[in-house]
């Protein structure tokens, strides 16, 4: 797999037009650029809109980046709405690679559709240990996200990769439990909206537990998200907005009658050093998907330059994008970084 980046739209267009059928290509770029490039995309190219790009030169905003691969070792499947309509084709693609421990699925979702959990739950036929990495396409500020297979716009898609090299997925949280928990006492699961924690209005109780006035709660969303516990795994659920009725809408589903953990931020650069140091091998290629909320935090605290120093020292053949949410195996997360490492 080879990471690519282009400094101009024309350079990206020429590359698309010259792409032969033996090579597949995934490109990440802003919504406007993706719309423009889709006119020139051959059928074996996939395009996804982003909130920022991760390139072989590090983090960028407004770049065009992506990666090439051998198209004969992959299968691209459009995921329809509802996702169950694509079950047969997804199952057939999975069955061809399921016995390969190095195989994985890249899952790209409409970041405005709020369908990530529904898509993941429709993949019941996929073994829990099968690698799924993904991100949700970001919008252009007008609520429009863009994913294309060639010149055809789709809502969601999965690409199954039948890899010969070793692969591993890594999930990085830069947030740690504070020891404080809340019980979700009323929630709209599919609307991703929590009406009450601990039997009290959600925003009021959330603010009380983290020790801030309710009118300042939104200012603490970046630093104090919530964690959902799955056995030994912690999945971040990020608050999006406080509603007029005192409820809180999240970027992922929060279920009634479950406990959530209040989180606080750790040192992101120290966590990154630990993340990269725990890799089982030095990779030849890295796919990096970062949440838009991490991007906001890193911009606020000017962390991207130091992050790039560590990440590019780990592997310079790297690409990725800033997403509206991350897919890790069969879980949808926020405020998270997901890495695919290819040996």
C-alpha cells in the first residue's frame, strides 16, 4: 500500500485519469474537492469528504491525500439504506476473506446520517475478531457529506482487503476515567439524545458532576466527554449540543439503564508515545483516522506539530483523514484515533 498526497487539484485529477484497472485508490479531501474530482474518478477509485487530511507530510487542512492498493485483492460494496438491503453482498465479500487473519474492512459512512451503529449491527455475520476500521465522512459546512465509488455518489460503503502482510488495529483514547459515573435514566437511543442522568435533567446533572455551572457545560465538552464500557474496552461518546429542554445530544448512541463514565484528558503526546511504542512491529504503511473533536483540541493547544514529529518518525508512508466519528471493530466511537498498521 502506498500513501499519496497532492498539492493541487489538477495533480489529483491527472492521477485519477491515469489510474489503470490493476490499481485501486482511496482519496480523502474536502467536500468541494471531492465533488470536483468525482467527475474524473474511474470505477476502482473511492472518494470521501473530510474535515482535514493526514498526509505523508503530516496534518493538513485542504490537501488531497489517500492510498493506492492492488485492486485484485479487494472488493468494494455499497451499503444501502437501510443497511440490511446490502446484507447478501456484504456477506459474500466477507466470506471470501474471513479465513485470512490479516484481512480487514474499511468502512466509510455518511457523517450526517447517524447510521453508523445501525450499519455495524447489520454486520452480525462478521466474526467479532475480524478487523473493521472506519471513519464517517465530514461535511462542507452545509450539512452535505460526500462518498463516491468512481463518479457514483453513495451513502456508505465497505472495502474488504485480502491482505498478505500482517495487519493490526490500534485505538487511542487520550481521555481517562475520573472515577465519576452517571446512570442514563432516560434516552432516545436512535436520536442519540439523553434526557436525564441519575433521574435529573441531563445537562443539569452532567454539569453538577463535573463541577461547572450548567450555562458553562458546553465549554467543557472537549475536556470532559463520557465513556461507555464494553468489557475491558472504553468507547468515548462525545456530547454535541445542549437542547432547549435540558437534554443533551451526542455524536453516538447512549443507551438507557446503562452507566457512563466521566472522562478527563491525559497528556496527548505522552499517550501517543505509549501508543506507538506498543506496536508489535514497525509498519510499512499506516492508515490514520482522527476525530474532528481531537482536531479541535489539537488546534486549540497547538499539538499537531509535535504529533507529526512522533507519527512521521514512526512511519512516513501514512495517510488518513479527520472524521465525524470512528469505527473500530463493531463499535462507533468519538474523540478517538484509529490506526491500521500494515507490516
